[in-house]
C-alpha cells in the first residue's frame, strides 16, 4: 500500500533531507586521490549524529556502514574500507538519514581528480536522467512515466539502465511501496498523488545493464567491468508538481 504523507510528515522528511544535503556538501570537499572510503564514512556518521540524525543504512539488514561507496564498475552498495580513491576514479556515495522518525535517501557520484571524457559524460548523463525522471513527477501522471523518461534519456546517449535494482517509496521506513524501475513504457502503474514520496535513483552503465553481486553479499558490479553511475533524490509529489527534499 502506498503511503500518503501529511504536511507535517513532509516537513519532517524535508528536515531529514536537509541533514543529508549538508553531509554531501562536507564529503564532496573531502573527495580526492588518497582519501579512503572509510574516512568518508566516519565523517558522514559524525556529522549526521551531530545534527541529530541517525545513519539510516548502518545496521540495516546487517549493513556495516553509514555510507555506500561504489567505485567505477561498482553499481551500488560498495562497503567503505581501507581502499584509497585514485586519480580518475568515479565514486558513488549513497546515504540515508533518519530524523524525527522519517527517512531521506540520496546518492551523488563524484569524479576523483581528473577523469576520462567517458566518465565525465556518464556522470552528466546519469544526473540528467534523474532530472528527466523527476520532471515527470506530478499528480495525474503514472509511475512508469518516471521510469520511461529515465530509460529514454540514458539510452539515447548509448548507455544502459540497470534493471535488477529499482527506486522506492520512502517515509517512516526506508523502503516503502511503490517500487520504481528505471525502465518501461509510459502511462503504466499507480497514478501519482500529492503526498507520495519517492526515492528516484537511476543506475546507468556504459556497457550491459546486467549486474552481479560480489562475495561480500552487498556490492553489485557490472558483469562486463565497465563503468556505472548512480544518482538519487528523495522527491515529494505536490499539488502542482514536485519538491526535491534532498537538494
């Protein structure tokens, strides 16, 4: 069942998203060659807790960290550790915050130093794909209008969208109904209504859309070893369109 949030609940999600946005601002300044993903993780947790938030991912179904840090061919759920970022890498930072019992969830992918033209283009197109999906968020549209817009933009640039992983509703729980694929025909699925809150998250690959899971049981990677990129925002459906809670 899809939850419709009240104005009071939406305000709590907005405040949660504000903490998340501030955390990204801090990590973005830290990302450089030689920085370890464990250092990024520690800084994120310290800042969230200082702002009164709880790291949403830490302990979720046994996940051991505050952030997911996915590098290059890693699609999502990369576990932070001693690995140092290298010049030319791209790194997706996925984080969530719980504040006043409500969740926010977002992802940003960053270049590490100077990256290849292909990596730079992939980051740009994935962010554009997210924006194209968000532009479909308004009452009367259908859920798959978001999915179709994401797929159409990514594939028009020669990329593929991951199909095994999807976006989701969000609110009092991190994962609520509905699931939000990043592919499909328009005009299908539930009709969007004011008060719905959606975590929209395209995952876009240079090569095939197929992915596999590493032995750690968390990290998804591209099967062909080619680059993947991930962007995500928590978005509320409003009477007139949308409101991005994590920007």
